[in-house]
């Protein structure tokens, strides 16, 4: 079975609207986690972070943001809304 390594911005937004995406923080909306991996935004598409050690470091930083108000969800136009629904 092949692992998805790229997805369109529209597909990522659709996942976010379904509650399947965790952004890095409300101020960092170009890195998000879905499907068990972190993804980075790049010119209308999202690329999966394939390296396990990079995913672990991103988890660590996301957890650090979790202790502040930054991790409440995206607030910018990247996600087409004013905050995570849920």
C-alpha cells in the first residue's frame, strides 16, 4: 500500500473542517498534523514530513505550544476561518 506524500490545500482544509487536522499552533499554520504525520505547506500543496525524527521534534514543539494559548487552532486565512470548530 502506498503512503500519501502530497495533498492539495483544499484536501487539507477539508480534513481540518472534519476535525482531522491539528495545526502546530494558532500562529504557525503552515505545519499541521493529520493521518499520524506532520505536513508542511508549499505553494498550494502540502508535503508529508517523512522522517520519523523530524515528526518527533515537531510533536515536541507542538506539546510545548500546548501549554500556552497558541495551540487553540488556526486563526489566519490559511485555513479560511477564524478558528478551529469543535
